[in-house]
């Protein structure tokens, strides 16, 4: 009925998985060396009262880790499927949810 899950599709989805994990590692390194991380000691749990500090120290890292977990789950689930349509469905569903979460926590006002 639909397209076969080819080697090209496998490579594209594997590239997405690898790229997201590299992004996570770089993000964690930047998180721990950023000046924002020093505010944990200064503010303590008061960080939850400051919207910008909460975004950078709590919401952004947790949401991004969750997004990478979803992408990894999608990769793992697609490997267990025998039908191409189910493989595509797992990849599209979980990778899209992961991407949506990643895009939702980018501090756009800082970048634009």
C-alpha cells in the first residue's frame, strides 16, 4: 500500500537519532558551564519564582531531555516493527513529538 522502509529511510532516522544525542551532550556541557548554573547556589529553590531563571535552569533542560527520550523510544520501537507503514508511523510520531518539545523550549527571544 505505501512506500517500503528503505536503507535511505533507516539512515535518515539514524542520523536524526545521533544528531539529537550529540545535541543533548553539547547542551548538558553548556548547561553545567553556563553562568545560569551558578544561580542554583545563589538563589536555591527561589529559582522557581524567577521566570527566566526557571526557563533556563529547569524547564529547558528537563523538556529537552524528555524530547531526546521520545526520539530514542521512537527509534527503538521502529526496529521492532516488521511492516514498513508501522515503522514510518513510529518514527514520524515520536520524532515529531521530540522536535515539537525541542522547539517549544528554545528561548526564542534570546535568539531573535
